[in-house]
């Protein structure tokens, strides 16, 4: 099955303009024969969670988000393509850093809400940039769901979630054939672009390897509001190998072919499901 990470460069000024770029990427992916695509974290907006905002309406307006998601989902469905679209989900219960799963028929199969919320509530005065997701986003309340999108059953992780091995294991236990990862990862002070990219790839290839589950990873690329984002979107096989990797720092369709039959054989050989010892995975003194 041909899949794609739909990498995005810096966001356009409005949700509607960014949505047009996403539609263009969907069309390019469809021309190549892609049947499953994944977009980066907060795909419809800039990464707004590193600054203080008195008004978030430009990023979380429900009407604009619904309109954009509908346009994007319909275009993907026109091509028979399942799609994963992360966005800022405003609800009565709070604001969530979310990921919508659309089937290849354009219907919503499910939603994932970022579980692990990084950063601070207030900026650190000694740092040029502080991640402020704790200021804006509520922690996910839907667990590690797995959804049938037509071609496969999928679960998702958003940015910081991909640093937690338990997240990949939870999705694989819940029946995920493929894990979608969307991220907006900046190059932080004290790090380099190469180091940040290496850390990201290490987390995701390891997650694929120790669960025998393919990963489609889509990131923001380029420089947005003066901050460099790592990009380096990728398609990762169930053995942890990188099948395809982004070549640019902007909008790009990163395609790779997943062999789900081989994935099944890898899982059978490694036997994670039948040989796990969940009762013993705790810190305790030996008897």
C-alpha cells in the first residue's frame, strides 16, 4: 500500500489559505497512487503555543476549522484516500491538540487528543523560546484509540507523545496496523538541527521496531515566526527502517510503500503479544 507523509512548511496567514495548500498536496499524493496520508501537528495553523496570546480565535475558530476539515476530507475522499489531520480542537471541555481520522469515504472514524502535554504555563525568562502547551491545551481524554479508516486500522501520536514507549505499545495492543505521528518540533536552544532530527527519528524508528508497527510521520518544516522546525517527515517500516524521508524544508509529499503482509510475519516472529510480562513491568525490589 502506498502511503504518504504530507509535510508542510510554515503556515499561511489564515486557516483557509493553509487548507488550500493541503488540498494541493492531497492531489499530488493521489496522482502518485497514495491511499493513506498523514499531516503534521496543528496542520491548519502556525505553532502558536510558544507565545503569549490574548486571543486564540485565529487558530481555534470552530467554524473555520470545520470548513477547512470538510474541504480537506472531501478532496481526499474524491481520490479514495484515507487521511489524518491534526488541528486545534476547541470544545466545551477545553482546547485540545487533536488529530482527526478520516476514512477513504470522507467520514470521521475517530479523534485522538494529545496525551502528554509538554512545556510550561509561563515563559521562562532565561530562555529565548518556551513551549507553552500547558498554558493552552488540556491533556487528552480519549486514550490511545484505534480507528478503521478503510485501508487499515490506525492510531495516532502527536509530537511529544512519540517520546513515550508506552504510547506505541498501547496502540499496537489496541490493534493498530499503522501509527500516524504528527509533530511541530522546533530546534531548541542548546541543540542543532541535526541533533533534533536524530532524536525525533530515533524515537519513531524505535517505536516501530519494538511494536512491529509501521509509522507515517509528518512534521512542520522550515522557519516560522523566526523559529526553525525540523521537518524530516518519513515513512517507517515495521522493522524500524526508514522507507522514505523528506528531501526539502517545505510542502512535500513523502511517499513510501508499506508491506503489511511482511509486517504480520515480523510480528509473529517477534511474538510481542504472546511473550509480554505486564505484571512485572513495575519498579519493585526483588523478592
